[in-house]
C-alpha cells in the first residue's frame, strides 16, 4: 500500500498525453508520480492509501470515457436536428402548408438543448482529464484520442458481501460499509439492465423516424420526440455504466483498505 499526497502539481508541462493510456498504465503512472512526490517527513500534508489512489484514477478515467460517449451521442443528435431545421424551414418557405412555425420552433429548441449538452459534456470531460493528469503527473491534451478504449461494464457477478468474500477467500474489516457499497452496486446494476433494453428500442425508433422524415412520410413532431427520447435514453445508458463501474470501484476500495505508507524520509 502507498501513502499518497493529495496536493501535487503536474510534473512537466511538456509531458502532454495525446492518446489516453490504458487504465492499468494510468494507475502505474499515478502510483509512480505520487510515490516520487510524497515523503514520510511531510507531516502536514493530507495523504491517502493506494486503494484510494486507484479509486480516484478510475473515477476520472471512467469519467473521461463516459463524457466521450455522451459527446458522440450529442454530436449525432445535433446533426439530425440541424438537418431537420433546415428541411422544415425550406418547406415552410415553400408555402406548401405542411410545416408550422411552431414545429420549426420546437426543432430549434431541441437543437439548442443539444448544443447545451455539447458544452456541458465537453467541459466535464476536460475536468476529468485535468484531474487524471494531475494524479499521473502528466497533462492530458484537450482533444485526447480515446481509441478503442470505450466505456465497458465491469464484470462483477457478486450480489452479496458474503458471496464476494467467499470467492476472494478473505474477511472484512468493515462489513457494514461493504454492505452499503453492495446495495449501491445492486441498484446501479439494475439500472444498467433497464438502460440496455431501452437503448435498443430507442435506436430502432430513431432510425425509423429519421428515415420516414427523409423520405417525406414523417413529420417534424415525431422526429423531434424521437430525438429527445434518444438523447435521454442513450446519455442515461452511459451514465448508468459509469455509476455501476464506480460503485464496484468504491466497493473494492473499501475492501482493500490499507495501512498508511509513504516513501522513506530522505
């Protein structure tokens, strides 16, 4: 276990990461950076254990991944809204009587909401990157490449603390805290299950409504509703994945515990 300083600067402004490392590499970099910068003689500093360090790395790493996915969803929805607004305005100006000003206003409001999401998710992602970079001692580029490292559900089949401890062949220092953490895991697990089912249905709905609108057999109202539902469900889907992964990480942090250790006094 490592006793870690919580107030450390990025070591080099030139050490900018343009490609997101693997989670394992991010943990290794954070561990090395924090060990290098924390000494037992720093009695006035706040420290945390290795388990807490790993949790913070995961919290920000998963955060980068979830915001990346939510940004992709919002970009897709933005394109649909922009195309719909343009098409609706053209129809309105042609005086064919098929499009109302109210329908155009709704589409523009939907577009505005999506642009707001892009601002929110983009800045959330930058904040997670800033925090992860600080832990690793490396700055992370604002437009860091995620590559194939998309957010995936962690494997955690355990439903009770007893089941987990039996599989790990270990005991618990604080059984009550583990029980609280397991309740959170089971809650977020259930939400993930619902989110996965809803995602499939919502994707099918959007594909149908977008195709109907492109072929001229759908209307603006139906497309607007499909886009709003799609945004809500898919953004929620990735939020549910993030919450589950983080709840598992919190459980593992509690179970790991760890005595405070630090680099020997020089």
